C-alpha cells in the first residue's frame, strides 16, 4: 500500500488526480500533463516553443527542456481541438433543440407577430405587413419554419469552415514556431562555431607570439654571452694593469729619497714592465675584434604577422557570410510572421468574431 507521502508525490496539484505521468515543477508542485499543457497553452497565448512554465499556484517559473516543451505543445493542440469539437457539438445540439421564434413582435409593426425572414436583406425577422406593404415587398422571403433549417445549415457550414481554418492557423503557427526555434538553434550553433574558430585562432596567435618572443630571448642570451666573455677578459686585463701601476707607484714613493734603490728597482723590473706595455695578439683581439651579433629578421616577423592578419580576414569574411545568411533567414521568417499576424488581425481568415459571439450566447441575426 502506498503511503500518504507517495500519494501526494504522484497527485496533480490542480485536478488532484493520480496520473501515470507527472511534471514536477521547480516549486515542488506536481502537475499532470493535461493541466500542465493547459497552463502552458494559456500562459503563452498559443505562442509555442517557449521553454518555461509559470506555476498557476505559486507563480514560480520552471524552465523546461526541449522534450518537455514538445510534449506539452502536442497535448495542448489536442486539448484545443477537443474543446473546439465539444463547442461545435454543443452548438449542434442547441440548433437541433431550437425552434423558430413565433411569439416575437415586429419592430416596425408592433401589432404584428414575426413570421417571415428576408433572404435578400438578411435583416431581423419580419411580419406579414412588411412583406405585403413594407420595405421587403417582392423580396425573397420565407416563413420562419422554412427559413430556420436553411439558416441553421448555413451557420453549421460557417462553423465547419471556422474549425477548418482554425486548425490550419494552429498548424501554421506551430510550423512557424518550429522554424523560429530552428533559427535560434542555428544561431546558437553559429555562435559556438565562431567562438571555437576564434578560440583556436587566438591560440595560434598566442603560440606565434610566444615563439617570436622566445627567439628574441634566445638571441639576446646568445649575443650577451659572447659580449660578457669579452667584458670579463677586458676586466681581467684592466686589473692586471692597475696592479702593475700600483706596484710602480708604491716603489717610487717608498724609495723616492733613495736614488740607488729606485734605479735598482727599475733595473730589476724594466723587462717585466716592458712586456706589460707590449700589445700582444690576445690584447689586440680584445681591443679590435668585431663581435658577431645575431639579430631577428624584422621583415620576416612582419611577414608572419601579415599572414596572421590575412587569416583573420578570411575568418572574418566567413563569419560575416554566415551571419548574413542567418539574418536573411530571420528577416524572411519575420516577414512571414507579420503577414500571418496581419491576416489574423484583419479577418482574412474570417470567423473569429463570429465564434466569440456564438460562445457568449447566440448568433447575430444579421447572419
């Protein structure tokens, strides 16, 4: 046996039935598919392909997936057609049970009862005086008893045509809603493709930038390494010269008052001092050799950047072409929808006002 909790979980919050299939809303209210489809149909005023449903109990919005929208639309169409058929059958019953009005009074001749209907003027029912001496003289008139079945048959034909056109319009609207959904999905797909293309393109640009920067850094390290070697050797040579200079200055100062010692110092060190001043091959190399410096080919880099820009223009052209096609589809679809809406609003698909009057309690006698 099911617990009370289980029953509540499967019970429709509106009709309180226990259906086989339940739509669970985000607000924790549960609706059977019939109630959900009716709410969906009324909320969106027959504008299908809407991906949300507002709870009629708490007004919280629940977002729907494509399969749920499809099921609700299908059920809503069936419900609408069923209601139309029910209304049509009800009208048929009312017609079959009805009878000509025989106790009414003529509007022009208050002493005369209504007994005829004029098929030429299609005005309200008239009396015998109107037919013999009034404005309907020599018109195509019939008694109410004979006119009633003919008019009833015409009205039934009107109803049949209205139901047929209503079905066509609903199918057309459903078709256009589907086309609209397709265009929106195509747009989403195109946006994803554009994002994917540019993401890949930007990654290639970033890689190329990193490659060029690494080449610059490599050449910088290579060139500065060679120069650093020269600088180290030059500094070593400077240090040697400074030491020799300091050695000479120290001996001159210490032995300045002793001529013999200064002369002997020179005698002992003149050969070494001479060697220091001689410019050997190594020193010539340090002073005169040109250092080989490798640099990037700027023109080659500019060429690579131009190729990137060229590829970008190709991508831009492709994207513009796809966007133009999509925009053209949207414009065509919008024009079709405007024509359909205009036809609906201007009465090109006749019968909407007639049906409204009928459902509110009767037909206008002008029909």
